[in-house]
């Protein structure tokens, strides 16, 4: 049986001391590697592309994708020999959103914040070195891609991510920043790790973060963390709007107090532990 055969039921690769995790099934790990690769590319990949990207044989890629097709989570284009996620994958997203009590509490509060600001309003959560957008509301009907839930951004390069990172201990902030992909999102993105860490210190002291055209050109973004037990805030509320006719000082004066009130209201509605 080949070393990368996903049908074998054994633990994953051994660690530095030769130990294996008895609870880890290598086939499942490799299947999720395939899933993550398909999610990360902007076109439908072929079997060969999947195999090369995941470091497995063509045969293993074929077995894994066949299993995902049979289970209903992948669709195969028989003409192009490529793969894409099926509609069934939306069931996972739907279940996550429907059963998350924080999101239920946040929805009316974010709706009110959007009405007050007439800008895009989001709720994001920290996941490793990135933030993931869980709720996004906008008054602009043309705002499509920026409203997609599940979208990821490097935390250190965004206002929402900075708001969350500013609540973490300094050593944890540094670890996350140094592990991040600091490729600039716009020409105004700050990507020097020490400069980012200094700005996180400032965010911690003032309790909010504002970024001027660092995520999207022509857009100012403000964010506040959600209060949680033990001083941890894995979530943040974000307001983003066009910078034309507005300044950072305008956001600090007009938008930040509304954000802070929304965070307080959500903390009261959901309870002290929003993690």
C-alpha cells in the first residue's frame, strides 16, 4: 500500500520524536488539504493541479475527489475535467450561521448601525493570522464581493483585525504579526512588522482602530473589539465607507462613538463571553 494512499486508516506523520497521534486519520487530513486547495484558487482545478498543490499522487487525488463527489460536496465538470464545490457545501455555512447565538444577537444591532452610518457594517472574528467576516451589511446595492460572508483578510492589515489583535498579550500579537502574509492590500498598507506592532499598541490604548485606504483604495475603515471575559476579544465590529469628503478625524468624531455604543449593546445582549 502506497505511503499516500488515502484509504489506509493510520495516524498521521510522526513528529520529531517518532510519535504518531492515534486520533489522527491521515486520509481525512489529506481530504481536507484537497478541500482547502480548491477553496483557495480562483478557478476550477484539475486532478493534476490538485495532486501537485497537495503533494499527493494523482491516484490519491482521484480517490479523494471521487469520494467528495459521491458524498455530494464536489461537482465534477466532465468536459473540462475540473472540480468545484457543490451546493451542498452551503449547508455547512447555513448551519454555522443559524446556530451561532452571537450572530443572532448581532444582526439587529448591526442593522441599526448601518442605518445610523449609511456605510458598510461587518462583524469579523480572528482565525489564526486572519479575520473572517461573519456578517456584512451595506447600503450600496453594487457592493457584492465585499459583502460575501466567509471572506478572509490578513488581520494585521485591517482595522477589524487590528482591533482584535490589540486585545491580545504583546507576545501573542508579535507571534501573529510575524507569521502573517504581509503582502500589501493597497499602496497605503503598512507592512513593516514593528510599525504594525506599534500601531496595535496605540489601538489598545484608545480602544479602536482606524485605517485610511489600507484595505480598499478610497475607503476609510474603523473598528472596535467586542468585550469578553479575560480581556479577550476574538470578534470586532467594523464600519467602512468612502473617504471622499471625509477624514480620519471625521471617522473618529462621528463613527467611533456609534461603533462603541453598538459593541456595548451587543455585549449586553449576548452576555460577557462572546468568544
